[in-house]
């Protein structure tokens, strides 16, 4: 049994719907289908979800949302007429328009993109439609309730042979609609795969899987045919974007592999993401490299020869009591550094400084901004002592300063901080060295 999730570009118009149907008919195992809302048809186009959020904003600001709403309706009407579907869309449009006009929440508005697309896709594929509001459950604070959902969904799925479940949304106890963060249909797909104990979670998008580096930075990077969930999570945390980060857990904990596939090039096997690296032979050291700008390094250096652990403890307590989230904590005998996303730092820096003033140990606090984090991911890295030396050497040759380096305790990644304006150059050099 396969769960097939289709992203917005895979369902952006009638032609894309046809490709999706061909894919589904090509394998009778594809019985659980999770669609996104229609995405962009061309570069300057707008996603239906963006238009729905705009309707909500316009209504709140007292501007008429009707012109934007008309554009949304037209997107669905075009798909329906292109596929000769008979669903009474007008009835749904009227209901949604009324809800927006009477002040429906942003989550409700956004969710209608997937809802309507799900209805159309279910008719087109001649299968059942299951409203995600009935089976994807949130608590009243809007926190997703994984266990309750799993029980409800499992039971409900027993009643369906072939079913479309719209992605991205669910509902709270009080019946109000809630959505995941943007790109959240990936999460729905993973949740459905877990509940159905599927053999495979297919995530159909507009690229043929992951590349070993961002193609906007490295010319023609090698595709990744196989990667583990851990490696992928590390790459995503440093900027690689194909899958929503939060969709990993439901499938990885259930031991279900994920296959990233391209709706526009369905013969390509894409990238297979699995729990272990056992089957992998094609790259020994290194699975991929990714980079992300916008980090700051807080450097705290103590000025007296006291025990370093007590100082690091004090710094961490200070970070905890003001809620400062940090990515890495490299520390030394006399210093502790926190790598923090700059946008988070701006929010917390004054409180953090106040906390540090309470420390008994005299110290200096310096902040370095405009740092890019580059992560090299792969199980081979830790078994290959040369890796870190090679990174230093490559970056030295390119005259790129290394602001920090962190050999991850998790043993499958190495993190290097470089000046932001050198990130692309550093990624290219690292890629060329290792691949
Ligand atoms: N339609 C939503 C978005 O644009 C969710 C998704 O596509 O996964 O973020």
C-alpha cells in the first residue's frame, strides 16, 4: 500500500491533474492520495493558498476580498472544465465566501485550497473523499495531536479502499479548522502513511528528488538516490528544502521509507529516504552539503580562571531563562559560544545580556553577525578522520575564514560557520573536494 502525496505544482491545472491520474493508475498500490492546493502554473503565478490568505487579510483590513476570491474560483473552474468534472463548485464557493465575509479564521481560509482540490481530485479519480477535518486532530491550542489522530485515522481508513484526503489542515476539539505551517501537506501525507502502515510514502513534486548540493549554487550537482532520514533532517536544518522538516517523524518512527518523485518526469526513480544506510553503496563519505545564511555567534569569554563547566552552566541557564533558542554550542576552557539565528537573537538579545550581567564570573560578551552555516552530512564523515582537515584545507586555499566548526555529536554531520558572503564559494569548493 502506497500513500501518494502530490504538491501544489503537481495539481496546478488540468494538465497536471491528468499526469497525476496516470501516475495513480500506473500502480494499483497507490490507494491513499493526499493533494495540496493548486500551486504556481508559471513563475509569476500565485499559489491558491497565498490568495486565500490574502482574502483573509483583505477582509480584516476592510478591503473587498471579492476580486481575489474570483481569481481563486476561476482556478478551480478551469481545472473542472478542463477535466469535464460535474462537481457543483458554486455551492462550495458560496459557502466559503460567506465564511470569509463573516470573519472566518486565517486557518479556515487557507485550508479551503486543499479542501476544494481534494473534492475535484476525488471526482476525477472516482474515489472517496475524506475531509481531513474529521481525521487530522489538533488540540484547542492548535497543537497537532499525533496519537489521537493516529487512532481515529486508522479506524476511518478501514472503511475506504481508495481515498483522497486533502493535506495541510485538520480540526480542533471545538470544530475549528487548524492548519500546519506552510508546506504542511507533506506532514499530512506522512501522518496518513503512519496510520495506514503503508509500505511506502511517495512525495510527488516538481523535482526528481534531492541533489547533493543546491543546483542554484553548484552547477549540475549529482542527484541523491538514497539518503537516511537523519541525514535528510540535518540537510533540511541547514537550508535544503524539498520536504517539510516535520514530516520526517511520523514515517521514520514507523519505519516507512519516503520516495521523492517528479510528477513531470515519473520514470525517474527520485530519492529514496530510509531509516538506515545499509543499502547504500553509491557514496561512502558524504551524502550532501547545504548552507543557510542569517546566523549570529554569541561569544562569551570568562576573564578569571574558574571552572569552565560552571561558566558554561551559567550561560546555558541564562539562555534558558530568557528563552533564547540556539543551534549549536561550541565551548572551550575559557569560553562558551552560542550559534543563534540572527532573527531570534534580535528578539532576545537584551534579555540575554541582562541575564549574563547576573553571572558572578567576570566575562566579555561579543556578537559576530552575518554568518552562514554550512553542513556536510553523511555517515562516512565520522569514520573518516581526514574530513575535518580537508574542510579546513579547502577553505584555507580559497582564503575563506572559518568562524566556527562543530563535529556533530550525532556523528553524521560537520558544521562549518563562514562569512555570509563566502557561503556559495565555500559550498562549491567543498562539493568539488568531496564529490
Ligand atoms: N498549500 C499549502 C501551502 O502552500 C500547503 C502545502 O502546499 O503543502 O503552504
